[in-house]
C-alpha cells in the first residue's frame, strides 16, 4: 500500500502550480502540471473550491493577460526548437530560435539540465543530446561565482545559483561542495561584494520594458529579467522609481525614433505649404520616405493625422 500523501504537500503543490500559471488551477490543469492527481485532493476535501481556499488561493480569481507563461506552452516551444535543430537544444540555440528566453526556462525548471530533463519526460519524441555542449572548466566556475557575487552583492547561495547561473549547479558541483567552490574562487560566504551599478539594473529593466512596450510588473520582471526584483529596489530606491525612470527613457527613445522624426517633418512641410501635403508633395519637399511612413502608420491620411494636422483639413484632401 502506497504512503498517504500529507495534506501540506498537496496544498504546497496547488500553490506552486498557481504561481506557475498565474491563477488558481482547475482540476485538469492540476493533473497536467503535477505528479499528484486531482482525485487525491478531492478525496481529502469536500470539493475543489475548498482545496483552493485551504491552499490560500482565491477560487474566483481568473487568468489575466499578464499571467506567467504556462509550463505546457514553454515545453511546446522547446520541443519545436529541438525538432528544428535536430537535438536537445543548448540555451544559446534556444535563445536564437525560441519564442521565449532560456532565462525564463531556467527559472521555471531550476537550471538548463532541468529544462532538458523536463523536455525528455514531457515529449513523446526522443531527442539526441547536444554534442557541442561546452564542458564547464574550473576557470569558468570561478568566473561565474564572481559574476554572481557582483550581481547579488554577496557570494551566491544554492538557490541563487539555481535561478541565476549560466551554468547548472550539477556542472559546478564537480569542483566540490558549494562552500568548496566558493573557497576555491577566493570568496567567503560572510563577505559582501560591490553590487552592480544602477545603470546595469536599469538597462535590464529597460530591455524588458522595450519588449513589452511599458514598464513591467514585478511578477513579469521576475519571469524574464536578469536581476532579482529586490536588488533593483535596493539599487534604485523603489520599484516605482525604477519604473518611472524606465518609462521616461522609453518616451525619449520613441521621440527619437525615425517614425517620430518623420511625423515631425510632415508637420514641417504642412507649415511650409500652408496646407496638408499629399503624398507626392511630401516626397518633393520632405526629408523622409513617405512610403516608409505609410508602412508604419497606414494610409497617407492617417500619417497626416498622426502628425497632428487637423482632421477637417485632412478630410478636405481626401474629398478633393
């Protein structure tokens, strides 16, 4: 007779899956993501709602657009890349071909070895290993310990290596225990190390914001960012302050974009002619390619409107 699974373990599994999905799981979602069965949970609670409430989850909470990417979606994309390259992909190959990032997969499945193991368990296709996987040398291990130390402001612990290291914990353990590797790198767990400059923290936050089109939430950044949220808060002052700085940088970049400068030039030609220019008139008097502007904004009338030209004047050109 198999051992009875403790209720605390079942509730912890529910919470873990809710964190991964971004919402309380349904019974079918639980079955897809867990080694346990929803039937086991239903035997211990009156109903699924009661189980969710016991795990501290809100049964009424629904999925949202900013929810973390489900494991199933990540594994489907990883399998797609594996089929394309013909073997279990390296993190570099996945970053080149994948829809998401190797950082996100590492955070979700512990490390890249964990990612590859999960693919092997999940996929019905058996992929050969990556023959070009680089063996981690002692020098690589030392450099990585110092990189993480500068990133965190102190020597990394086990969890930090799992979440942030470019190497797997297994590949580093061949040089000894966790403390042995730190000692060989000349690091003392009690010491502090200079934290990364504020610019580096904001650069990575800007990278995510530029991809999303707006400053990310803490939850979104935890999924795809390089640094821990707490490190950004300590390095900048607060999360809100960091996001304000990034929002200002985004606005400045958008104003300096070719499209924005093109619209400003359309407005300049409008002032020069004293009326909205048609496309050919702008081609003769403007500094930008009108075809490029219509590719970005749509019909020429839309370009004129985006340039701030009054709608009634634009309408006169369309009607003429």
